[in-house]
C-alpha cells in the first residue's frame, strides 16, 4: 500500500517550484499527492500529478494550523506522510508532536529544528561540530553595528535570524549583501526582537566556489540519500537561491555535511549551503535549512529517488532500497529566474544543456499546465509593476 503524502507549507509563494517538484516526483511514483495551495489559480494547483488541493492555512497561529492539518487529514481519509516544504512547517511539526496523531511524520527534536533554522544559533552547533562558519555578530544597538562593520569589513552579509517570520509581500529578503555602513543601520532599524538582524563576514566568492548539499537522514541521523551540487547561477548572484546547479562528486563536502548532521542528531530533510574559501582552503557553511531545498530534484538517481521521495519511502515503508548510484553531471535550471538575468549573464545554451542533461523546474511535456500558468502569472506581475511606474494609464 502506498501511503498518500501531504505537502505542508506556510509561507505563500505563487512560484514555489520546490512544491511543484515534490508533486511531480511523488505523483510519478504512483503516490497520491495532496498539497496546501494559496488558491486554485496558482501554477502548482494545475499539475496533473496533484490529487487534491487543500485550502491554504488560515493563519500561522499554532492552534489554527493544527486545526487545518486535522481537517486535511480527515479529507484524505487515511494515513498520509506529512512533508514540510518550508522552515516554519518543519519547525511546527517538530514542536507539536500531536501532529503525529493525524499524519506519519519524521521523528525530530522539538528544539533542534528551530535552532538549526535560526541563523543566530546555528553558529553554536557549527562550533561544537568543528564545521567552519563565517564570523557572525548579532548587534543590539547602533554602536554595535558600527563595531561589527569595523571588524568584519565591507561588503558583508546581513540575514534575518528567523526568515520564516518575514511577512509575505514585505519585499524583504532573508539574505542581503550590504555595501555601506548606512545600509546596515537602515536594515537594523527595520528589525524586531522576534527576528533580529545578524551581520556576517562575507566569504569572497570565486568561480565555482558556491556549493550545496541536500539529503534525507533517518531516525538514527544516518544519511539514507543525499548529494552535493555546485551552484552555477543564483538569484541574487552572491546571496540567493540556486537558479542553475549541477550534481558533482565532492567527497569533502559530503563528509562535512554528514558529520555535522550526525553530530547534532538532526533527523529528516536538510538543505545546506557552502562556500569555498580560497584563503583558508576550507568549505564554510553559510546556511542550514531543516527541510527540502527548492532545487532538490537535481539529486534524482537512476531509479527516480530524490530526497523527498527518500523521506516518503523511509516513513511509509520503514525500509530503504539501495540506490543505483549518483548521476554526476545532471543539471537543474529554474527557467523563470534564469531569464531574469542580465543579457551579459544570460546564456540560452544553458537551457538546452539542462534539457539534455537534467531537468527544468517548470517545463515538462507530460505536465504543461503549471508551466503555462507560471508564464501567465509572470506576465501579470510584470504588467502590475509597470502600472506602478505609469499610474493613471490604462488600456
């Protein structure tokens, strides 16, 4: 019996290609896929592999979320695997064990998931495990900002400690490149005690220096499935998510990732970002996300297993098949973000290579409706932005 899956996400995002990837991955494997969707018009709701779209959570208030999950469980009608697709969802599952009364879940630590997602506490875990991590400050006053800037130097990286608390539609990014002292002060003034600003030393990027690891760790914190990718293009380029990635053989990062996760005892999905520091010859951990990264489909082996499917198989079956091996050289490209790059960086040939060697996030000849819907939503978004520049004009 194949247990259904519910993809659980709390942060609205019309263009969340990671959720679409999970819908297609599980659906192709014959799994009945359910997902919370913002509305019936968003691209992921149009996928032929989505068995049922469930109403979007009415609020982030814990009891309300629990009620919404219970309602979804009742609608599914049988045991289903609950898969978190953003940080807040992963934290909620870990901190509310009663979710297990309604769904099959990956066992997690109630406090550990939040600590790993929190950029202000991650450094402590890195220090304990011996994982290189950029020097980080959490300023509490303008004077401490000046001191941090003076010590770290410019440019530097600024992050909101708890990015899952960023309000939808606020325009704020979880990670930003800061070039001036004034920028740091202005950003700090927008913060709050709930999600303080942290300032971090910028590891100078070199060609081919940005990497990531994604995987699934069992209840004993053993990696059942994972892979290392090289970030060829990102959005934004120096502090953003993967737009074009390639599966590469990098035993050193794999070793660092396994040691880190196993040493702290994390269980479940992980998405880790690394940058190679030429000066020290080390890979520095930049980010730890206790859930699937949006580009997880890059790591799809010859049997079709990827990190999300690995989680579903482990929880639903209790056993895990041997992988036929990695597909080094496989690529993954997010079309709508790639075409937004400047003409100097845009390479149409990369699209052709992705088709030949890997996967596109949106375009799939067997599931075209999400791609068509993404184009329509993107066009409408551009029109709305133009209207702001040219108010009073219509038709």
